[in-house]
C-alpha cells in the first residue's frame, strides 16, 4: 500500500492525543483498529497530515458492566472481544447477535467498536446497534469530557458530532429496565460484506411486556436509520404477532433505501420488515427458551 | 520384486504437495519478492473515464519531482513504434494511449522512480486533458446505427463489430426445426467476471547494456510465449532474452496475455539502464486485465415428443471490450463455444456468433476453462434444463435419452469435435444415488409445508481439454504442443523440466509422480523446474487444463525414452541381449531368471561410469508431445437448494460432483482442483460479476465490490469418481483443472430455477443474488441481464 505522505505519532495518554488533534487543526486523524482508515489511506480517499495512533494508550481496551447494570465499552475494545465475551452473550443479546456479523473474523481482531461508531458508515453495524440501545458516547477534548447521545451523534454518511480535537473514549449503554432482549439480523452477499440491509432490535422486557424498545437500521439510507420512534409503539404492550406486524411495517416505511445492484428499494424494505418481524417474534415470551 | 508404486509416490498416490513446504512457510518467491541492485519502480497512470479523446498531457510537474527518473507517454512509445501491440486474436491493443482512451483504467502514462511512493505521488501530478466521448457499455449500444466508433484507429473497421462467425450445418438444422414437435427457446446472459488471482500482474525488466541481455521476470502462465512475443515485437535477438516466471500466485487465465505494463517496464529498463519493477495493484488488475465471459445467448432446441433432441441453434453476442484481446487458438473467433452439446447425440447444430467492441476492459480470457467452454457448457445445460421442462420430462431422464452411449465412441459431435471415451450414464447414476434423486419430490413437498422452497439441479457435460493437437490449435501460428526434458543423474536422482508453468496446480508434485510411474525412481528423488526459458524446453504454458494432457504426456514420453536407453545399459550390465530383458517398476531383469536384475539407479550410475561400447554417456532425453486429440473428461453435478421465500436467500443443502477425468495421478490434488473450481462456480452463480454503470465506471474495482466467496459461505461438496481412461494419453489421464468451474454454475442455477418453476420462472441470469431470486419468485417472471447499477455511488 502506498498512501500519501503523513506524520505518525503514538501518544501514551489521552491528553497527549487530544493535544496532537488540536495542533492538527482538522488535518489529524485518529487511528484505532485501522480497518476503515487504512483502506481509505490505501485508496488515497483520505490523506491526513498527521496520524494519531491511540493503540499505545493504556487502559482503553475494556468492556464491563457496572454495578448499576450499564455497559461500558472502551475505545480500544475490539469487535472480537465483544464476540467472545461470555458476559455479553448472557446480558446483552443485541450486541451478542451483531458481533459475529461485523466484517470478517480477521477484521474483527483489530477493528474497534468505538471506532466503528465514530466512522458513521451508513452500512456500519455498530452505530445502528448503539442507536437501538439508546447509548451515548463519552468524548474528551482540550476542555475536558462531555457526553453525546447516540441520537445526536450520526450527522450523515461518515459524519459525526465530534469536534476535530475530540476523542471518543467510551461508549455507554444504559442499564436495562427489566431484562435485556433483542437481536440483530443482516443481509450480506458474503462474509465480510457490508449490509445490504440490517436491523438492530433492543428491548427491555418484563415477562412478555415491553418496557423499552429501540430499533435502528443500516444499509438502507444515506445514514444510519433511527427507528426508535416507530419501535416505541411496542412500549407498554405485550408482544403479540399483530403488534409486531404493525411495527415491522412502520419501521420498513421509515427506511430510505435506494435501488442499486444489491436490490430495489422495495426489496430492501421487504428485508427490513422480515427481519424486524423475525427478531421480535423470537422474543415473544413463550418462544424464549 | 516390483516396487510398491504408491510407496514411491507414483500414479494414484495422494502425495503431499512438495511446493507447499515453501508456500506455507512464507518462502515462496514471487515477482514482487525479487529485489535487484539499483532497481527502479514503475507506476501506471490509468484513465479515470471510459471514453475520451486525449487533448493534451502535461507531465512537467511529475518530471520535477525528486526521485523521478522517467515519465513515459503514448507519444514517446509511438516514437519507438511501441504505442500499440498485437493481441493474441490478431487485433491491436494500446500500450499507452495516444489518441483516445477506450476504457476506464486504460494505461495513459508511466512514471519510473526511485521508490513506489514517489512514482505514485508523481502520477498524481500528471495533468491529462480529456474530451469526454459517449461511452458504450454493452453490445446493444455498440451495434446501434448511430453508435460512436470506438476503434477509429483501425483502417477498414466498420462500426463496432469485431467479427461475425458461424459453424455447423445451417440448412440441415433449419430442416430439423421444421420437423420438430416442439421448439424450446431461451435467452440469457453469462455476465462478465474476472479470474482475479490473488497475486496481481507484475514484472521486472533487467536490461544489461554491456551484455545486451534482457532478463525479464514476469507473472506469466506461458513464459515461452512471452519470450517469443518480445523477440518478434521488440525485435530483440531471442538468445538474449531470458524470461523467468517464478512462483505464481494464481493465474486462472488472467496471466496468459501480454499486458502493457510488461512492455513499458522493458522499454523503461532499456532507457534507464536499470532494472525496473512494475507491480500492479488490485484495482489495476480488476479493471484493466483479462476478464471472462460477457456473452449473450439466444438458444433454440428442436425436440421430438419422446424427448429426443433433433437439432440446436445457438446465437451468441459477445462483448470484447476495447480491444479484441481474447486468448484463444487463433482460428476460433469465439473460442471453443461450439464444443457445446458434445455429450449429447444430436444430429445437427448451427451457431452464429457476433462480437462487439465496447468501452470496457479488453481480455476475454479463458477464466479457468478452455476458451469459452464455460459459456458453452453453461448455455448447454440451461438449454437442456429448459427443454426438459418444456417437454414435461424428468431432468435426469431427458439427459439419459440424449447422451452419447458408452459404445458409440469415437463420436463426432454436431459441431464437428471428435469425442473418444466416457461413461456418461454411469456418472449420472452415481450422482442420482448420492443426492437421493428419487426421494426429492417428497422432500420438496415436506419443505413447502415448512414454508421453504426446494429445488434440484443437474449439470452434465464433457468438455474439450488440453489444447491441442497441432493440426487445429495454434496461437499466432505457433502450434500448441508441449515438452519435457528429463535428466537422470548418476546416483539415480533426476531433474525434470517442462514447457508448462505451474501456478498452484502442483506440477512439482505430480510430474515427479509420472516419472516415478514410468521409471520407478521415487518421486521424492525428482526435482521439477519450470518457468525459466533459458533452461526449460519450449512449451505453450499452462491454461485450458492442458498441462497433464500435453506436458504431462511429454513427461511420460521423455521418461520412456530414458527407460529405453536404460534397458540397453541393463542388457550390457546383465550380459544378455536386450530382447531377453524384462521391466518391472524400478528394475530390469533377465526373463529366464528374475533374480538377476539391475535397478534403474544402477543403470543410471552405469550411464556415467560403465556404458556399453559405442553408447553416448549420460541418461537424459527430451520429448515434444503433440497430442492426437483433445481429452474429454465428463462431469455430472447435482445441487439441491432451499430458498427462503421471504428474502430470496438460497442455501445449498447438498452438492454432489461426479467427475471422470480418466486416470488420476494424485487423487488429492485432483480433489483440490475440483473443490476450488466448484467454489469459483458457486461464486459466479451466487455473487460474482463485473458490471459497469452507464458512464462506463467499473463496478467491481476492489474486493468489497467484486466478491470472492470465503470458506464461510461456500457450501460443502461431496466428490465421487468414475474412471474412463483417455485412449490416446500415455497414462490415460484427462484434463480436470477446469471441469468444476465449467460444469458447476449451471447446477446451481438449474436448482434455483427448479425451485421456482411452479411459479412459471424459466430463467434467472447470474449472479443469483437474493434480490433477483425474490423478484422472480414474487413476479413469476424471468430475470434477465446484469443487475442495474446506480452511478455516482
Ligand atoms: C474487509 C472489511 C469488512 C468490513 N465489514 C464491516 C461490516 O460488515 N460491518 C461494519 O460495521 N464494519 C465493517 N468493516 C469496518 C470495521 O468494522 C472497522 O473496524 C470499523 O468501521 C472502524 O473501526 P476501527 O477501529 O478499525 O477504526 P479506524 O479505521 O482506526 O478509524 C475509523 C475512523 O474513525 C475515527 N476514530 C477511530 N477511533 C476513534 C475514537 N476513539 N474517537 C474518535 N474518532 C475515532 C478515525 O479517525 C477514522 O476516521 C469492515 C472493514 C473491512 C476492512
């Protein structure tokens, strides 16, 4: 690979990394897993002056559930850490279902959850998952930390709400009310492909009653599609096939797919509807083993 | 006591591949691994647009960059008569564009610099002023009355047509259609795809002015043809050209042609007097080098009520891109498309083929097949499937009725080929048994109750492998024979060289096995070398499954010549006359007393130390082999799929492949070839194609858009064998490297179409992506042509 010329720094602290970004005035880029940035460097779609490699900053490679039940994912937690985590498998079904569908096993060893969310690829799996889960990001800039709610984070294709001198240091998923349920389904052409259409569903449930519901979509719009409003029709209701049909239709209508070589917009809506239904039907209490 | 042939790694031994020792240790030696002192690096600037007139090229900013040694333009090539080069199909192709660019990715300039970073940076500094012309991206546009002419460089060129070509008996075929009870018709497109070897193309040219010698390292499946081309085109003396194909990271037909990058690197080395390395990147490989397929078919079959095929008509239109650069025997314009229907006993057939230029990459290489045989067999098996359905006849039964029978060989096909052997019905039976054909209807019924659609597909074919015989097959006049040279050292070890070139086929392993079979020298005592034209005998290289049929036969013949000499030495050592000598594997003995004998190794020692009076010392020989015919392997593939009707996603439930490739030299390698070929077949059927938007942008310029299946989604394959030895090959072997890619796609497509036939669906063009299957399923209509592409993505 022969990218354009760039300067490379590998700071040891978040503060030093922030200082480099600040000095770069918009021409510096963070390198996390490199699974999106490096291909763009290779194709010379990206040509930053300065690369700030955060891989040598200690203490960012965690994911943990706090005592209050909230899930915290550090900036260097890799896709595969989530894929292979017994705790995630037990307590966070949406992430557990999505993790093995992100990219391919090789990419998952390096790519980071937070980096993927920051990259804001309309076809990316984690931004959709985070929106469905109602998560937020903790970010740090020259003036200290702030949090950004996921619903305000993705601004457009590859555009997020970070300032050029801010680093996302942690993703936070709030504690579920009741039991966390949900799932993730993705239509891809082969392993390692981005989504033709994918659906993230996150529910908090008490028995068969829905206490909170979130749904988001990838691959079917110019940016990640937030269908949490459509999903909220489930809240306060028991999960039944009829309410599921209504919500699935509403979510499919919310999608903004375009016709391309992966399929017509109608086809992609059909996939969204089918996937929403399949995930929700599998959560109906008597179907959960 | 005769040796145990399996123990010495002879015929039939599933010997581990010797080349893997270095490959799995990362010790392969590919072109890009070679570093020469003072070597410079070349980068090619490619056209971003599909069709444009070049108004001006300004290279001054590139020349000004430190580290840049040379910037070449089409004009500079033209001054040396090198702006255009001949193709393998008697056309010309641009080396660096002078007048126009004719496809996206075409070579426009080359920068030679101290390192590849500088070369790439300098390319970005070149300013080319293009006057955009309307692009032509398919044959329909190319044939339009008012279409702009792409090849305005060629005197006498009319419109955008490359050729009209026909074969077969038109009058007799027309009559068969008049007499038919039923005529079955289909239209389809075999989409453009790309062989896409993992290693891209590249070369290092090292011209030494002091000695006048050009050493040329190149990713070529046919190094001797490259030497001939350089000698004839660049007019360098042939003895001063050494072409070396080191380890090759896959070829699949993509590395047969001579590419502009090779030619430019040679000129650059001559001008700079330094070695010049050019290594293509993945995008360059995908958008500019030899593609496969891109053929449209109108097929018709004349049928009798009882299922007998009376005649076949095929009408093909092929898209050749900007230059007619198909790699194929020169006298056949659309390759061996007319090998279609070779396994069926059909009285008459006629084919009409037309080729067009378009603003797409040139190439039309035989992507893992003998020159368009993949298209031929795919069309054949799709036509057969449709015909059986139209007749309301069982798919297996329809084939059985029309197969050439075991005792009908040799058989002259309706298009004129001569097939010589096979047990088609037996292969069909083995496959039907393995897939549980007779229980399928019940299975399908039960699946429908679960809301799933099941389908079964069959693909059977024999194909012509191993070009050629020199009467019919030549490339630019050079006959398609091959060669082997075997030298047995005094300790009974040996070195073997052939004119072929392995790129993953395992020649280093299997050729030694053939020698072991012929001479009883253990395979591990034989080293195999290929790819260096200074040392290897002249041969036409490896493609079209020709290595075992042609070079492999030459190996046998060279070994037999060596054995004949060793027999004379044995007679001398045993002090009997040659007529009294018998041979068993590895040993000559006296007929009347089998205890008295000498081993081949003892004969080898004597060849250097104790030869009979008047005999030349040494034990070596060379064979040039011109096969009497092609070899005709047979494949019977069965595929069972399940479709999810809510998404159109289909899964392969079972795939059975019965292959008859004659005698198997190394069964493990044969199985590997079949597995690999089936994976490529699955790719084409399911996901892989190269398409262009209306502006001529190539969609498929990297591995995120041009899809290769991984082990993850590739289904499992069950392999079975039937053995009908090739009657004319010295060890009875037939080609096999391509059977699976050729026969495979139709099995998948026939299965999916079968699952939807109750809805009235007769055809879905590849790739059968879920959205296309869903469309067919919900509309009950055929899905035709490439998937639509939106530009500006
Ligand atoms: C072959 C392949 C297939 C893939 N398939 C999929 C897929 O199916 N689904 C999917 O979702 N993704 C896929 N990806 C992308 C992959 O998931 C990436 O890992 C992910 O998008 C980016 O994470 P990263 O850590 O690699 O980020 P990087 O590539 O290092 O960075 C990506 C961008 O985010 C910025 N960034 C990174 N970390 C931070 C941070 N902490 N704070 C602020 N900005 C930051 C970078 O500056 C850069 O602009 C694929 C990638 C490849 C190579």
